């Protein structure tokens, strides 16, 4: 017996990622509970295309994880989960 499956795509979304040579540092992310690659805020802005205020708001809300004494690094994993 043959089966057929009809798939309908109602929305296509595409996000372009800027290819950049990103130097990452590893640090312990308390929220993730493990060692993660981190990005500077400037790198996060470049990769995501977000505004600096948006990055700050996401970090303040705990939606992305800020790391470091001055919260100057961003957990790459949390950033990518939020943005993509």
C-alpha cells in the first residue's frame, strides 16, 4: 500500500550570518552551568545585527547570559539560541 504525504510550507525565513573571524574566549556560564565560548558585545552586535540596546535588554532580562565582572562577555550559546 502506497502512502502519500503532502507538505505545505506557509512561511520561509532566512537569516544571513556574516562570516567573521571571531576570536572567542571560554568562561564558566553560571546560567548554563558549564564552560562556554563567549563573545564580546561588539562581536555579538556584528554577528546578530542587533542594536546595543537590544543586547543590553536581553541580558538584563536573562534571555542571554552576560559573563564577567563587568558583564562584558556574552555566552555564545544563549545568544545563538535566542537569535536563531
